[in-house]
């Protein structure tokens, strides 16, 4: 993903989640995806999917069992 695409995703996700601390960052040495953070916390990976001429983005979030402990 290029800087313009990352910026668009960043603005969209800030509005969607109503959270100014959302940040989309480029991934080192990966051009088809970006990382999603809330504050300093890594949340997931955004993948670019442009197969069949339809562009979409997929967000993958992993939740560890230990994260669910109170």
C-alpha cells in the first residue's frame, strides 16, 4: 500500500471507530498490507485485496486468550 492509500484508510477507521488514536502504519517490506494500532497497541493487519478488479480491504485481528483475563 502506498502512503495515499494508508492515509485514506487511517482517516476512514478513525471516523468508523470514533477514535483519534487509531493509526494505520506501513509494514516494513510488505506492500500488500498495513498494520493497525490503537495508541501504542498493535491491533491487527489490513490486507489489500484487488482480485477480479474489485478493490477491498480485509482486517485481521487476533485476540489471545490471555488478553481476555481480567
